[in-house]
C-alpha cells in the first residue's frame, strides 16, 4: 500500500468541524470510529443524516420542514424538506458585525473591502431599490460581471427577494452571453464598464450594446464603474448607443449613495421561499450546442455547500478562504457560500500570472489565506514556471489547498508538498455545474494519497459501474450516484416535461444519476483506522479513448506528458483509423523548443514506461494553442470533431475559438 503524502495530526482531527459533528451525533446514540463508517451511515440513512446536518447548521428558516424526503426512490422526482421555507441571502448574511467579509484585489493591486455589516447594508440598499423597480420572487437578474464585491452584493440582493440569479464573466463573447441569458429572459442586467486582464484594459460596454439589441426583456441596466471610477450616467448613456427606450439605465453608485434609514434596515424582510425554489441558473459548457440552463434550488444549494465547506473543507469564522474563479464558473457560487460560516472571503479578478506568477501567493500571504482554491491547470503551470511559494512566502495560516477543473496530476501532488507547504491538506475535488457541488472531494480527517481524491462526499451515494452496470472497486468505470441528494437540479429552464433533464443524467441507468466521469475507487486500510475509499478521476466519459477496444481516460496520458519538462500542455483525442481508433497527442512546447524525433521518443517512452503500450499515441503533433472553455477546460470533443471534419456546434462557448483552426487539415493525420 502506498504511503500517504500527508496525515492529519491528532490535534487537527480533534479540532475539526467533522469531529465536532461526530460528537454531536454521538449524543444521539451514533458512534463512528472512521470517516467511512460515517459515510456509510450518511448514505444508508440519508434522511436522518441530512436532518442532522440541517439541525447542526442552525439554518434560519421561516417555516420548518414536516419531513426530510418524499419520493426517496425517485430520480428524478425526489423532494427534499417539503413545506420548509427559508431565504438564501438571509442565511449567508446572518453575521452583521465589523469583521471582514469580502476583500478584493484586481491584478493592478487595487483593493476593496467590506465588513459583514457593510455587506449587509449594501445588500439591503440594492434589494430595496430592486423591489421599488418591481423585481419580485421568480424574476431573473443577470450579471455580466468580474469577480468583485458588487457581484456578490447583487446576487444577495436578488435572492433576498426570492428572485433568481444568473451570471457570466465579462470574457464571454456576445453570442455566448445571448445563448445563455437569451433563454432565461432577465429583467435586470448588471455590468461594469470594463475589466482588466493580463495587463490589458478591456471594454464591456461595446458588447453590452450588442447584447441589449437582442435581450428585449431587460427593463433595468445597472452599470458599475470599474475601469473609470468617475463614470456618470451621461457618459455611459453616450457609450450605450443601442440602449432601448424600454430599458432604464442606472449607475451603481447612485443606488448605494441613497442611504437607508435605521427603520428601513431593521424592518427589512427577506422573502420566504420553498426549499426547492429556484436560486441559480447555471449553464453547461455549450460546446456541443446551445448550453443547458441548469436550475438549482435554494435549500439544496445551501445545505450541500454548508456540508462541503464546514465538514469537508473545515471552514470556520476565523478562516480566510480564496478561490481563483470567474463568475461564470460554479466555484464562484461555492466560494460565496462561505459567507454563511463567517469566514473572510478573498476575491481576485484578472490573470493569475499578472503582473508576475507570484501574484496569488502575494495575496495569500497578505490576507493570511487558510484555504487556497485553484485549478489543476494553474498548479501545473506554477511548477513549469519554477514558482516555489514555500521559499518566497510566509504562509503560516494555510491549512488546505483545493484543486478542481480537471484531474490533478500525481506530479502536482508532489509539487504542492515540496514547493508550497508540507503540512497542508491537499484536496483534489470533483463534481460540477450539474450538481453545484462535489461527488468526490477532501476531508481534513483523512490522509492524502498521491493522485487520489480523498473520499466521496457525505450523503452522496457515489459508485463506479463497469460496462455491465456492476459496482466495481479497483476498476475503471462510470461514476454514478444511486440515491437522491439535495443539490440535484430542480430541472432545466424551459424544459416543461423534464425530457432534457432526464436524458442528461438518467437515461443510461434506470433511476440512477450518471455523471459522465470515467473514474475508479481505490480502497485503503492502514493501521491508524483511516478506512476509506479514495477516488481517481480518469477524465470525461465522452472523451474516453478506445484503441483496440481498450478504454483509456485522457487524464492517464496527461499525467505522464506533464512529466516532460519541454511540454507545457497537451490534449489527446481518438482518431478513427482503419476500422479502429488511434491516439493522437497534440502538445504545446516551451518557447524555443521544437518537436524533433528525440522529444517525440522521450514523450512516448515516458507514457509507455508508466502506463501501457495502448496509451502511447500513434502521432504527436506540435500546436501553438489548445481550445478551451471560458472556465479554462480543454475541449477534447471539439478538437476531435475538427479532426474528423465534423462541425463544432457552438464555438461561442470557447475562450479561444480561433485555436480550432490549428487542428484542421493537418497532413500528418492523413498518413500512417
């Protein structure tokens, strides 16, 4: 059995929120001596488990639930906490003191900060204004915004009224925004005048002009001065040449300058809504067509995020949490939920390598970040850039590093413990927009093993099925969930009969959620009673390679290629070839490096030595760029379509659609 890279100390175990929760359960007659024992209870007695979480979390509710779960044997169809009413924003704003709530930096080093009291006041100001403009429960409010405090204020104000929030980051193209917001028809749109990225100042209002032409339902446009802090209504009006007569323009500062009376603040009432009332509308990547509009409910999001932040991330009110994300990625929604714990939430908007590769670690040091979240791609890029925060920064508060977006390579585990911090819980996590949470993630009470996600989530009846639909351990297969969980979507927008929702997750197995990940469970049992099932994610199921009928996850190849110093990034696809499939690997190399025979041999040897001959690509081809989604995920399916002269249905979902042309008509793909 491999040795763990990190094991929690006895003090860490006893001080953890999860340990406190287990003590809470012990008072009710439940004794667990391991995480796995607690997990087994949480899925075998899911109603009791989630009821315990609800009570332990002391959520603010207007009307208590009369049951925990109805139609427990139906997926879809299960109904959680029926008859309960609550408000999402109210639960995130239960702290109203002078402690820091939000601290924001942009890549120029500019800073904003809000205390919990200031955050509450700004939310109530905007909420009161929105209500005066006729916004009510069920209306949609959309943000075309950077990751800044005003975005969070707007989301909380929206949900305080029972309205529904949806957002895209400002780097979305015009069609990408219309493909999303055009389906949900928001009444209010928030935007900044521009934003900053990679030492560039980018305009947002030119795209807003084009967006407004097509979104006729927008009654209110709120513009937040960001690039030009002195921006006024007249100047903005002149720049918005396509502003419809039916759309009212308001500058953010004019709303926040209207101070409320003490009576208005104290008498403010949060709108009570059902547990399954719509909260967020999220979007699938949309690379194979118009994005699916995934609707998540108030209560399911709240209780699931609480469980993950408090038990799995060990977040407390004295912590400072950071996640590098945009407002178009679900990790933004997850990060914002940290407010319910009273922690300090640190925001950053801009390039993580501008003005230098240390920018995020400068921020982490200055704000005493204890939980640092990012993507696997960022960690790999840090190592390639030779960044060693352990030598250059003081990080005494750092207790957890979280990674998601794609599988974290084994070598990236080594890098974190070697060059960032030795005593830290490195949690690779995996879930998605579909569930606005995780199926597999970390735990501060479990050891960290190289290349593995520490555990499956509490209350998540996660399993791995082989091609015969049988549960397997130590074998690769489809990641599924066999029982309902609270953060399942309440449906898709404009999917009245639920057909799209059903086909997305439930058509493969009867009454079972199929997530679309190719994964593997790895059991461990050591002498310290750390009995658990680690998880390895091998990539997306629809991107699995199948040479000679052998299924290979793309992550298995990427892990080996990342060991080659000359390679910055790679993407692998399966090319149909002579009644079979052969593996093609495209690589981006370091500046000044060319793909010669020696480097090809090094890459192939590295892959063959650590996997199997089936994993070795038939062709390795150098490219200048790799197409990726707005949230940074590489798109194997889009590249595969281009290679096979098939259309890519929605290039507006891509951050760099021009990169697709690099994969078209490559002569090397036409010969043996």
